[in-house]
């Protein structure tokens, strides 16, 4: 019997925990639930808890926990790390690789959810929903006129699963879609009448720029000051990927100086973004890294993370979900 640890509490997951416990039990495994982790506020306490929690554990089901090298190497029996969702920047992948531990993600589990949210930000920015909401709520019956997205150009940086789902929604609203993607699905691009361009051209040419990239050494800070100020005057930035993709100081300058008309930001370089000057702007729609967390996506993410653990423990590694080189 393998022991599978879970740290997220039932305030975050309602029926999912019961499902995971039952599904693991069907396969002869036990869920070791440690929700007390969620009550710890200091990162040092959290790291200490994670290190101590891995004694005798065979698999880890992760939400947003930070699995550092020190944490991973403490798990002497650890055979698999499975993330709910598609991000894995909180896991030291190289450390897992060195230990021979596969790191798996929930490929396809929240693509639609993130794409819908990104497009909702596009619509919210174009129709000035934030400003009209504030005006109506304050009793100031001021009507702030927005504009249609039909005929406007959406630039998508990263045409993976999320980017492709976003492109479909934009095309349904009769937007022109251009994209930057080093390894494109050529059939998808052709059949949906998309134009592939380089990232600099993308920044200069779109009315809305949506970032749908992972954070790597290449992409970190990719939307820098020069590129932000090369964007069309009055254009918009949408980021539902990772805050580290943007030079946030330069973004603040571009927004506060009026070069950009607005931004929709679900992610930040430091979360929560306490003290960020972006919080003071009235032309930015903000949210708390929630784009991928619809109720349906949460269920899909945790179910897939669990199935990835079960498959790996049975010797059937789901290679399409592995992010480190386990060949």
C-alpha cells in the first residue's frame, strides 16, 4: 500500500477530497491528509512542515505548495510528485530529476477555464466594465463608453492549449488573431486563419496582447520596457499566465502615463502583490490567480492529478504529463 500525501484542506476542495480518498483506496493506496499545513503563514514554517511530512510517503499531490530541493530530498520513499493544474514553477524540477522522481501536471485540465477568463478580461476592458461598475455602485450614473472587439486584433503570445482555446473564442467574436509560437500546430493555425509572427511584431501590432507562456529563462521578463512602449498607443495587456513574464514597473509606467489604456492581470511577480503600485490604478482589472480555478476545472485538475499518481505507482507513467526527463 502506497501513502499519498495531500495538504490542501476542504475549504478549498469540497467533494474532491472524498473522491480522491475513495479512488486511491480502490487501487490499494491510502490518502494521508495534512490540512494543518494551510494554517501556517511563514514560509520557513511551511518548509519545515513539508520536510517532516514526507516521512514514509510514496507520492505527493500538490496544489500551490513549494517543493524545494531540501523538501524533495527529504522524501526518501517519494516516487512521484503530481501537480493539480499545469504550472510547476513551485517545484524544483531539477532536484526531482536528480532523485529520479517524475513531476507530473494535469495537461488539459484547465485550458478552457483559463482561456474563458482571459477572454472575459478582453471583454471587460473593451467595454469599460470596471469603470461602469464603479460609477453605478457609487450612485454616479456616469456612462463610460467602450468599444466592440469585432474587427480588433488579439495578439496571443504562446499558442499552446490555452492559447488555442483563446484563439477560438476570439475568432467567434470576429477578431483578427495573430500569434507568436515557436512550435505551432500548423493545421490549427491554417484552419482558423491565424497569422504567425515574431514576438516583437506581435507587441507592435495588436489591440490586445494576451500572455499565455510558461516562465523559463527565455520568457522571464519577456514583456520588458522597450516592448511595452513599442505597443500601439491605447492598447491593452492581459496576463493569465505568470507575473514574472512582465516588467511590472515598466507596465505601471506605461499604464499611468497613458501609453496603454488598460490591463487585465490575474497574476503577479509576487503574490499576493501587497504594495504594488498596479493596485492603485483605475484602468486595471485585478484578480487573485483565479483564472484556472472554475468549479469544473478544480474537479478535473485534482482527479487528473490523482489518476497520474495511480498510473505512475502502477508502473504506467503517463509520459504526456511528465515535465522532467524520465526517459
